[in-house]
């Protein structure tokens, strides 16, 4: 059924997964609410239908729009004049493809957690569905939403540090330093299961974030990767630590480290980009500052909130200087960008700055291709491998 135009109203949001105890579901709901662009109206929140209905009631979702599963939700919502416009997928990796495909085939747009799918084949099929249906699929590579990441991207594109020579990106965590998956930790359990997580462990879960961030900021495309994966916690079938060398088109070189077993690291995503005439450094745990160092000059701390920053940077800034912004605001910037893209398409227009700068289907496809190339490299004796999409 044809939906009412998006102009003059909130975007109607549905959600698959993300119910009681699901950390990422709460982040999606915060992000959707913060800019008042969305209204959560429906959901299939839990594989346990009764628990999902209880969660829906607690979150003021009408009983007739709380569904046992995603197929029931898509069937019912696509038949309503006031049905959902977009569905957020907050479930383990192996479910992303069937849910996203069913949504798109029914004319419902998608906001999907990363990595896009658990296999490259599924990612390719999903890209074909997006192209055929004309649907929208946004991918929540969260860290692309930070204001000073937008600033770093603009400054590199403008040539401030010259031609990029070296990119170093790392994402170490400590939360899986022991066998937490054996202690009824469901968030850890599916992440160590190849059937649910895909071929890559740490490299798929957080390495894809790091890989996307490096490419997003620098604009570089990977030519080949060489990987050394390790599994330090006994009994795991997937890597919990990854070291990856990257050769970029044009001659730049990169190093990526992802780890789920780095004790002392809570969420230590860090990016450093070195060019011919300068460098830029950013850390997720201190996201309101960007360090710029020119050749033969003094280092400068660029702070979020200044009036002389790029237009996209300013548009992603929510509070005055000195008032910290962080993860939820970055996630909200993605949701607002998705809204801008959806509204522009609905009006037959090109998206604005926000809508043009958010990760979409091809970004998701590149992420899955990266994981495949990394695992192939490791399994074949740490050889250079070319990602299928870059």
C-alpha cells in the first residue's frame, strides 16, 4: 500500500530485535528520538514473542503493532496506510539478510546494524535487491557520525595534510578477554559462533568499524590486505584478535588492529592519518578533539563547536564548546542523515549534507568483502588478498 508522504510528519519506525536486555536496541531508540525525526510505532522485539510483547507494552507500542516475528510485522505494516516507513534491524548478523530482504521487497526501507550480513554472498544479493527495488538501506557505522570525523574527512579532501602516506586504525576492547560466552552472556555467545557471526570474529565485529572509519575519513580504497588472526581464549571458533596490513590504491599503506581481548581498553577506537605535509589524529574516547600537526609546525588541537569548522562538522554539533558530545549524539547524526536521505528521495530531490554523508548499502558490502579477504589471507598463509569490493 502506498504510504503518505514524509513531508510534515515524523518517519514511522519499526524495529526487529532490540528488546529487553539488548544494548544496541536502546541506542537505536535514543538516536531515533533525539532529533524528533522518528516515531517508534511497531516492533518484533524478541525471538521470545511473549517477552517481546511485554517489552512493547512497557515502551507504549500499541498491542496490535507488537508482532510475534518480523514476517508478521512486515505483512501487517506493509498493508497499512499508516504502516512503518523504515525498519531498524538490531539482531545478530546471520538474520540481517532475510529481514532486510523481506522489508525491501515489501517496500519498507531499512536501517541495519553492521556488518551488513554474515556472508559476502548475502551482501551481494542484498545489494541487488536494493538496486532493483529502489529501496534505501542505511548501515550504522556509528563512528562516521562524530563531528570531528567529518572535519578530518573534509580537511584531508581539501589537501590539508597532502597526499596520504600512512593510515593507522585500531579498535581494542577487553570485554571478551575471558570466556564470557560460557557464562550465559548472550551478546558474547553469538559473536563466537561462525553460523551466527560470520567468518570473522573481532575483525567482523569491530574490525569492520575500524576499516570503514579509515576509508570514510581518507577516501582511500583498499587494493589488498594481509592478515594475521589469533584466537587467544581457548575453545573459540573465531578470531578474538586481528592484525591487518592494508595497501591502498595510490600507494598509501595502512595498519589495522582489532581485539576483543585487550585488557584495559574499554572502547579504544583510534585513527591516525599521516600525509606528506601533516597528520590528523582522533580517539573515540576523547571525541571532541582532533589533533592536527603540520610539517615543521606546532600541533594544534581542533575542538568541536568552533565556528570556522566545515559545514558538515557544524551541522553535526549539538552543544556549545566545552559541553561534551559522544556516542549517542554520533548515532543520532546517522539517524538524522538517514532521515534526510529518505525525505529527499520522497520529495524527488538530492539529499543534503547530512543525507549524502551516511553509510549505505555499498559501505555495508565493502565491509563484508573486507572480512572475507582478511580471513582468506589468514587461512591461505598470510598472503596478500584483494577485497572483492573496495
